[in-house]
C-alpha cells in the first residue's frame, strides 16, 4: 500500500509559531519508539523554553532596576506619574467596555 501522509496545520495564539504535523493514514502501524522519541524531544524543548523564559524575566527585572537606579528623583516622579496615568486610562477604558457590554 502507498504511504498516505497528509499535513495538518494548527493555528496558535498570536506570537506563537504555527505548528505543522504529519498525520499518517490508519493503514500504517503505530511506531511506539518513534512516538516516545518525539514526546521526549518535545518535553526537553518545553523545559528549555521554561528556563529561557525565567532567564528573560530575570534579565528584564535587572534592566528595569538598573534603569531605575540611573534616574534622578524628578525622573522617578515623572515615570511614576506616567505609569499612574496609564493605569488610570486603562481602568477607564475597561469601565467603558463593561458599560457597553451591559448596554447590549
């Protein structure tokens, strides 16, 4: 029998890569070793990704702390005010969205 392999593409959330997988027809026998090898490889990749995300978060925190140390008191006050204004604007937008949802 000919090998009938089809390709399926799964869309991920924004920022995630598109996953393409080969799906073999049911005519072929399940290869347990190959499946376990794939699972192990994916698990290893997941572990490495988690470590990299943690490192990235740590580095971002260090950069933010360093930037904060370099700021003068006036710059710190301006940054705090800007952050508070942004938070206020986001809260107002959320309140408007909720009012609009209730109206519908």
